[in-house]
C-alpha cells in the first residue's frame, strides 16, 4: 500500500506549494504555458484524482470525463478544500488490489475498457502529478522567482534516487 501513502505525500506537497502563492500568481496567464495559468495545471491534476475517486464507486475510471471546474483554477481556498477531500477519500481505500476498468477513448465514441487496479492507478496518478508539478515549477521559476519551491517538487522519484546515487 505504499502507493497510497505516496499519493498522500504528493497531495500534501501541492497543498504546501499552493499555500505559498497568492491568487494573482495562481490565475495569471503565463507565456511559458501559452497563456495557461498555474491554476489550470493544478485543476487538471486535481481532476484526475477526482475521476479516480468517482470511478471507485462503479469500478470504471474515465479520466476524459473531467468536469473542468473553473473554480479550481481561480479559487485557492476551494482548491485546497478539494485536495483535503481527495486525501480523505484516499485514506478510506482499503483494498489497493481492487480490479478496475479504465475507459480509454481514441477515435471512437465507444471507449476501450482497459483492465487495471487501484494500486496501478495510484501509481499513474503519482507520475501524472509529478509531470504537471514539473510544469508548475517551470511556470514559477520563469515568472515568480520570489516563490521558493521544495527541491523535489516536480522531480520523479527515480530521478531523485539517481541523482543521490551519482553524487555520493
């Protein structure tokens, strides 16, 4: 169940970063993102977790069914509430081996159903989040140098381990 704990760490890491920025920084369109904001990357990340949690109810996760909730992009307090709710729901998961289906759409209206499980999807969410955190890092570094980010924010666990091994 390590993936469950790491998922919670990832969410806490995002909560901490969001607590260090203001709403203007969060919502500002950034050239480095082709006009998207930090908030839009955060919304995308949160909504993947929300789709996962919703899919646990009927054993089918559809990441394409995101609500695209503009409030997450614009309201930091609401966003932090969403993150707390996600953490609470992840804590409730008792069976990480529970089988799931992932609805995957390519060029058809009918999804291909891919077999997965809770643990595999938590691993996916961790990696997906880190990828978007890396983008957030770029946005912050390019536009808000006064914001200090943790060293590991947006860096894959395997990269951190590799860097530690070569610096010894």
